[in-house]
C-alpha cells in the first residue's frame, strides 16, 4: 500500500464531491468516497473504477462519532493512512429565522459543522501518525456573511471556517496543511444548466475546475501554503 497516495472525500455525492474524487484518482490516488447515502458514493466509486482508477465506497454518517471512527479504521486497514482528506458534506434548508424549526437548525449545524470537526479530528490524528497531509474544508459565500433566509447554512459554515483556522494554526508545525475553500457562487449541474445558458459561458462554477484547485492545494510546497482560497465565476460580484 502506498500511503502517500490515499485520499478520502466525505460528501462524495454527484457534483463537487464526485469531481474532487475523480481528480485525485486521475493523479494516482486510491480514493475512499463516503456519503450518508451509500448509493451516492457507490456511483462515484464505480465511475472512477470504470475510468481505470482505484476507489472504494463507504457509507457513513459524518455526524456520528462512531461512524466516522469506523470509516477511518476501514480506510486504514483497506488502503492505508490518507494523505489528503476533503470534507464536502453539508445540509441547508432556506427559511426565515422566525420560522426555522429548531430540529432543522440543529441538523444543518450537525452536518455542516460538527461533521467537519469529527472528520477533521480523525484526519488530523491519522496524519500525525504518518508525518503530514492535507485537510480541505468546503466553504461557501455563507462562510463570510449570513444572508436573509440563510441562517441554517451560515451558522454551520461560520463554525466550519473557525474550525479550519484553528486547525491550521495548530497543525501546520506538524506538516499538516489545512485549507478552507470558499465557493462563492452556484456550482454547475444538470438542473442548473439553464442558468448558464441564460447568463453566458462559464457563468456558473465548473465542478471539474474547482476540483483542480483542490488538487493543486494538496500539491503546494509548505513554504507557500494557501489557507483560504475563494473561487467564483467571472460574473459574480464581490
């Protein structure tokens, strides 16, 4: 087992998670792809294998400490210690603050923030044992500002960003690169393709283009590590 060529993507459903896993697989990584729904991550793993790459799917609830521990145990025994872990899981239900159901609020926070902590903690522990690695968290516009109707998303994303900052400061001396990527705009998908047709070429973020930036973050020399990277299409105002 080549432990320098093992990667994990949490939240590896269709879209960005799949694109990130596929990009690392093309770079020679044995990818372990995980999502709460097993059919989502299995479809990603199957596509990677059909393209000649190595991939295994492991269904896991990122908000369950025992499930996250079991996931990393399975990665270790089946592939080796990961050198890159990407946390891409999230949940969001738009609503006004006065109308948000407390259970929905807690669920969104658990997926978007608690899940990031549990995965980040286990990834860091594994990388401490192997001498280093890269942990990447997927953020959003809501990581920087809370919009009307977006409290369910912003609270978790604010917390995830704070987690990434603390981890980066603690773990950099141990050769662990922690990065937070702000996805500032809508990601292109089949159900959003009409928006791109309306707005013009490259008006939505291409998942493959985002995935390439994740890969390059992992490849950075530690004398010039990026902690926070914000990505947006050319039409997006900021």
